[in-house]
C-alpha cells in the first residue's frame, strides 16, 4: 500500500519526494500531517491534496 501522495503529487519530483520521505515518512512519522489524519480518521478521510507538512489543515480536519 503506502501513501498515495508520492505517486500522485510528487511523481515528477523524485529529489523533493525523497526529502519529504526522509522528513515525514521514514522513522518517526508522527509529524506527517497525512499520518495524523490517517490515524485519527482512517485512510479514506485523508485528502489526496494534503501535503505531509500541512499540519494546520490536518489539525482542522481532525477537530471537525
């Protein structure tokens, strides 16, 4: 499975994709906005356009 974000939004940016993966996916992924929404609301409720660093939006989604 894995996160569809990298297939959809970053397929044409492999270098940037690796930076995002190193920062938000590998190891401690609790700072990933997508992971936060996934944990709280389930995979089907993670917006396709939610970036891993969009923590404000993730907080709003979880709170609503």
